C-alpha cells in the first residue's frame, strides 16, 4: 500500500483485543486519549518533525506497552537516529543503481506469511553482497527501507513484533570488517531503542565457529533482555520456524528466494514517493 494510513490499526479482532489488553496495556477506553497525548507532545516539540497520524503513534504506544514516557523516549531515539545516521536514512531512492543491485541480491527478505504467533519473520542474508564492492551503509539502507514499508501497514506486527533469521553462510573476513564497533553499536541501538516493534528472537544460522568474536561485539551493546533472545545455530532454521512460511531454500514450502526478491523489489519501487516524503521526519539538529 502506498498510503500509510490505509489500514486502521484500531480495528482488531476479539482475539487481538484480548492480547492487546492483557500484554500491551491497550484498553479501548484510553487508547484515543493516549494517542492524542503523544500527538500533542510531538506538535509542541520544536525540534521533532514526526508523523502524527493515529497508526504511527499507536505503533509506538504498543511497542512501549502504553507507557507514555517510554513512548516519547523511543520516538525521539527513532527520529534522532534518522538525523545523525544520514548514510542510512538520506537518498532512499529505490531506483538508484547501487540500491537496485542490492535489492536484486535479496539481502533483506521479510516473509509474506506470519508465524504461528503472529510475528513477521525476516531473513537477512548477511553474506550475499560483495564487501569489496558494496558499502555496508547501503546494505543497511536498503534493509531499513524494506523493513519500514513491510511493517508500516501490518497490524499484527504492531501487536506481536518480529523475529529475524540472520544467515551467515559464506560470510568472509571482508564482511566482518564492515562491522566496525560504531556500526554495531548503532545497529543494536536501532533494534532495541528506536524501532517500535518487539524483537522475539535473533537467530544466527549457518554460523561458522569464528563468528562468536563478532557476535560478542554485538552482545556487548545489547540489553540483557535482547541478549537472552539471541540464538546461534550451526545449521539452518528447521524446527524453529514452520516450513509452511519458509522458502524452499530454507527447508520450506512457500515459494522461493527469487519470489521474495521479485516481490520486495516491486514493493520498494512502488513506494519511492513515500520514501522521499519520509526523509523529512527526523530530529532537527
């Protein structure tokens, strides 16, 4: 969808309403009041340019279990990173040749079906790009572009979050050297302090023995809660994600990696205008 307000996040099934009330402190009688409180805070903030539609604010409220102070903190982090990490968040034009090339490689591939807990599953193919040719900032940029548009209209993700499968097959020293401590710090900060959705697990698969050195750097920046959700697997993801939603290359039955590449290439290109418009939303430094 090209219209970020096309889906009404307030329209929940009875089961979703029960989950939202029990686990996210979302009660229908206070929801609009909390949304309006955050909206007025945004409008009165002289240095914060942010969306003020109900869906956007509700996404952050759910991710913060309707805690107002935490919602404000995460919203500010989200927009501040967009102002400071310009190499990730400026010039997000999916038609630029170097971004088209990364989209064609399929570095970042959300699955089209949710898991049995209503979570989005994202496959991150960490070693398909050439570290001698592709800037890692561009790899992150296209990944975040796909993440933004994939989660934008997804009510279930706003409730249940996502899990990531980070495939390290064929990873090289060149790939590892792109992960400087500052890049790792900013990535972890993005995951746990900026984005509104909850991360159920980070599954590193096909991990070589030496990868622990790099993963220890990641863990050093993680909260205890996020560290507890890191899973390292020497082989594939079988047994942790239903094959009904996985592509055939990962032991599943739901299409192929090429199908996912083609799908997300079309989606990001159709949303080129939305990406351009979104660049204005940030903290004004």
